[in-house]
């Protein structure tokens, strides 16, 4: 089922199919970048940040027009955020044995990243060099701490394994290594403790 701002996911197989689609898009972007940099690296670096030349990650699945484009930096950020979201849903379906319908929201929409109304569950997701960069983990904790959902999660991907953020007892925080994320080893989340 497709909606313009969300992906509806009911089984772990869907998460892997969407993740493979994302990785294919990243591979295509890498091949294009390699070709363009070989032609003229100095002239090509500025457009990476400013020119909207790449398709939106999972654009078709989110109901986006094929003509919708973004710059390389946005493409990387959104692709990795969606990968973390898909990995989180896969983990919740397989390791935590949650059922029902998961909704992965488009990252540019605002609001929750993941929701499951049957389980009364919400989750925020991100990928970062460090979970404390730009106070990202603290901000996500702040976003969900007062939510009435019974189950609150934050999932992130980073090489860093520690954080200075104080994690409230009613929020579970999980990390997956970037190498496991792009290898689709979605069972490799580890819980982050204070």
C-alpha cells in the first residue's frame, strides 16, 4: 500500500525489499559521482551540495513524482535515515515480535518517524557520525519523552557506541553499526545504556 508521506509495512520481507531498493539507488549515485568526478572534480564538487540532480530515495514508494529531485547531501542523509528506519522496523518485527502495521513516515514531513498504533509504539531514527552531534539524540528524546505511547524507541546508526545523553527509563535506545546497516544485517542492533 502506498501513501504520499508514508510506507505501510506489515512484514520483515518488505523492509528488506525497500532496503535493497535504497542500496541500489546509493550504488547508482556512487557510479554517477565517480564518472562526474573523473571528468572534472573541481567543477563538480559545488553541485553536490547545491544542485538537485538525484531522485528522492524511495520516491516511488512514497508516491513522489519521478521529477522530484534533491542534492547529493540530502540524498545521502535521507537514504541512511530510511535505512535505519527499515532496519528498526525489521528488528521490531523479528526480534521483539511486535505485530500489526508499522508506518515509516517520510523524513521531510515532520512528526514521528515510525508508528504502530496497534502496539502503541513510536520510534525516532537517524544516522550520524556521533549520536551527540547536533544534540540529535537529546532532541529525539525530547520529542518523544512526553508522548503517551506505551513503547518508545530511538534507533540510530553510528560508529560511536556511547553517548552523553541521559536516557529516560521509558525510552529504549538502540544502535546499529553502519557496516551492519548497509549489509542488511538488521538483527545487529545493540541497546545503548547510560
